């Protein structure tokens, strides 16, 4: 089981009231919400291995160099020596180090790779896995990794993690008319304002799906647009041709990297006892993690 950790703690932050606080009054709603998510996921799915995948760089320079607008509207502060700082709610930022410390003390594998997003970590770990993989994320971009033959599916939270959309190839075809790789092409053409990806003007999700059904993939669609004898409509032809500069680079930005350097010795096994019980107890008391921490521990040790 691979967790898109930031996606989940953002959901926890907005789903759990900020009246949930540590003894000193500091909000810990994201911390406790994420712990409750993990407890429920482990209880319901009993994975053999669990990795909390992190954004070591939420806006990698190699993606920005291809599409400068990529996540540009979310930059809170530009830095010269490292990743730009992301605009994050004031009361969420201080909770992230607490989340990391608690995961480490529990012994849950946590992995970020410099220069890459959590999506790329997930893509690489899913690709190298030797058995079925469940990816837990609220980000539809990861639908591109769905692969029935390899047992890779996405568990997409509809309401908390007690109600998950199990996303396999059948669901993708039913909802979007594509398979996993096709979803990346669909997302490229559709664009995503939340990520600063303009897409192809006038080509939305349904039109993109119809084009993919007719021409196979993005390369096939572009070839049809360049072929005067093809049956593609004049308006679609014009839009695709005019969007050539975007389409030349966007696939590399939209597609999840699957071969980034991840540690070969990463211990992904689900722990059956805390790695550091004393530290965990201290963190629980310091931040008032109460029942949320108890539930995780009960689920891991049963």
C-alpha cells in the first residue's frame, strides 16, 4: 500500500475541525486525521507493506522548465537554493514535521526523493513491486498507474477513507473511456488549472476520450490532426495544431516518473510494533494524539 501522504493529510486537515488541538493549543487536526486514516486503511485492507510517500520537491525544476506555469499559482515564496515554498494553510505547515516524526517512531516507511514529487515515488515503487499494489490518493492523476495485469489499483477517497472508490481498468473505462496509460493522455489534453496545466483549448474530458477511442493515443491523435485526409473535425484539427508547443512537452510533465532512484534496501514491511516506543509516547503526550495514536497502535499490533 502506497500512501500519497500530502494528499491524505490535506484531506485530514480540511476534514477534521481545527478545534482538535495539542495541550498547548496548537492544532493537530491533520496529524490526528492522518493517523485515523492509516488505522482505518490497515484495518480494512491489511497490507503486507506500507510506504508513506512524500513530496521532497512538490514543484520539480525539470517539470517547471518544460511548463513554467506548472503549480506557479501555489508558490508562496521562491528560493534560490532549493525547492520553492508551497502556499500551505498557516496551521497545517507546523503539523507536517510532527506527522513525519510520528511515522518514523511508529516504524512506517516514509520516502521522498530529492527533485521528485510523491507521485514519482509512488510510480517507481508500484512499477518495481512484485505483487498487487493499492495506491491511496485523492489525486486523479495517479489513475494513470492503474494496471489490472499487475494488480495495481487506486483507492480514491470519496468521504474520508471509510468510503473508497476502488479504481481499476473497468471503472476507468466506465467513467472516462480509457485505461491507465490512456488517462495520462486524457489528462494532458484536458489540462488541470489546479496544477497550472492549460490543456488544449476546447478539448475537455469527453472530447479527449472520444479522440483516444478513435486514434489510440496522443501520438495517434496528433498524427490525425496533421493528416488532411483524416476524419478529425476542422475545429479539433486547428486546436491540436495550435497547441503543438504545449503538447510537445506536456506528456513528460503529466506522466508519473517510474524509474527514479529509490533505496533498494527500503524496509516496506508493515511494523507490528513501534520502532521507538519511548519517542512515540513522548510525541503522543506532547501533541495530545490520544485515541488516534492508540487506534494506530492497536491496528498494527493486533
